[in-house]
């Protein structure tokens, strides 16, 4: 019985780790500042059109002064981010894995690191079909020695999508949630049975953790699938993101109280307070994105320093007692990461956290781990239907011949603020 219990616990742990591989996740805390998007843009959706000239850039740093023997590969997945049954030769042209040979050492920084770049697709490896892909980065030809994983999308566009986001129609959510409605016009030559063969994913601010899936269209008319729901496509409005700017470490920075330097640079942010009960105040943000830049250098990839940033959140009002509070944002992979969990400073009646972050402009919020162990920003940040948010609709259909999910549509749009 004891051996059976041990086997069962190991099985559960293995299944949990396996599931994390197919998410945006970091498995080594020496890996920092992972950025993945289309070259030449600030787009945070790693999506390219199939057989186009578009290129994605995946970059990251590893703290320390030694370069490592690193490789990467692609795994094709279905619309639910489960690996497909295809062989790699069926969805990849060229190699099945490749070495990461583009790296540079940091220069003129207190914190030493090695910066790596991968350009996708490239002459060694490129996708043969559209759909979802996981990029796995690992050491010494050992895929079990994972550094991190990233989701990537290859689009074979054959749809027209009309979409809008606005304050919820239902009275109980009118001032706290946003309602998304959209139409998907499909090509009947590609989609045989639209009511059954089409899957959609609805995302807010490039987050996968609270994406809405499993939606069925209300009806079909003239090859247009109508997803006009009052209740099934609701997102919390949230609040505009907090931010700070450390693109300059020698001069004054926005929302930074003080700085000091010993063997590394330390940055102390202003004391934050709960906004959960406050009225909405509008200002321009970038929906949680970050900009990595060193205004005092010439090449932010390698001369941007790592500062140890200190966050402070007052526990005086609006923060539930004994809450597990996390700093939360794009730089945490939109996850409640252990290294971003704040500790309660009883003597100062506040929550504190110090973490290394590369020079740049960062947006963030505070989240509490709820009963389902998921992030809940409502208590500290509040929810307002007027908040400007970014949305993405992804549309998939089943490829009948090869039995995989094709990505056939993608639409980026923004919430509408009522007059």
C-alpha cells in the first residue's frame, strides 16, 4: 500500500511538470528577461503568418559570466496546447533541434550575464504547418534539463473577424466587467462543418492564464459564426497597470524613491497602496508590457544592468490579512511565481519584495493567490469596466487529412470606453 501511494504521488508530480512544459514557464531562476515577439515591433504575441517573410526573435539572459551549451526545439500542439501525434518530420523542415550559437557577454555592468538570441524561422529549422508550437530551450542536448518554454503561433489566415469589447450588458457586472462579442467568417472550402469544427480562444492583455475557451457559436449565417454572449465572454475590467522606470540608473526615475550601489544596484520604489476601493482614474498604459532599454548605454541587450528592485505594498488598508501577495505581470509570465511572492514586514506593516530586473520600463500589478491557487487582482487593484484593455481572438479548425488543429484566424483589438 505504501509503495502504491508513493507511485501515485510521483505520477501526479510528473503529470504536473509535464503540463507546465506546454505553458510559458521558466524552470531555472538564472534565466532572466525572456522576450518573444515579431522582430522590429513591440508586439507581445509571438505569431507569424505561415510561409511569410516574418521573423520572431526569442531573447533571454542567463546570470553569470559563463556561456552554456544550449539547444532548442519545437513541439506542435493542438488548440488546447496538448502535443499532437505528428512526428517532428511532419511539422518541421530541416533539423529537429538546433544549437543556440548567437550569444554575447554583458559589458560595463555590475551584474554579469550572457545574452542569447534565437531567430525563428531560420535556415536550420522552420515550421511546415500552421498551429500552436512550444519552443523548448534546454542544456547539453538533454530535453529534461529545461531552462524555459514559450508558446508560439503560426497563422494560415483564411478568416475575417469582427470583434469589440465594451462594458458588460448585465446590470450586475456593468461597472466591473467587460463583454466581448465577435463574428468569425469562415471559408466553406476549408471548414466543412463550422458549428462543430471551429474552436476559438479569447485572450486579454496577452494572458493565457485566464483565456476563455470552449465557446460554441450562437448561430451561423452566411458563413459567419456569431459569438454574441452576455455572460460567457466576460473579463474583469481590472485597472490600469502600475509602472516604474529604471532606464536610467544614474538619474531620477519615475516612481523610484531612491537608489544605491554596492556590488550591485539597488532600486527602492515608492510605497504602493491598495486601489481596490478607489474610483477609476484613467491614464495611458501599455497593458502590462515592459520595455527593456538602457538610456545610458548603446546596446541594451548587453549593457543594460540588472538592478535589485524593491517593491513595497502597504498592508494598512484593502489587503486581506494573511494574504499571499505576489507581484504580477508580463515579467512573471502572468504566473504566481515563488520568487515574486512578497513577505509580510510586520514591523513596518507592509509587504516587501526584492528581485533582480534588467533596466527598462515595467508595468505590474499585485495579485493574491485565491482558493483555486490562481491570481486574483480584484482586492488590491479593483475592477472597472472603463479600463482600456487589449484583446485577441484566435480561431482554429481541424485539418481532416493530417488530424491537427490549424490556426486560421487571429484578431487584435481594444476595449471601447463609453462616451
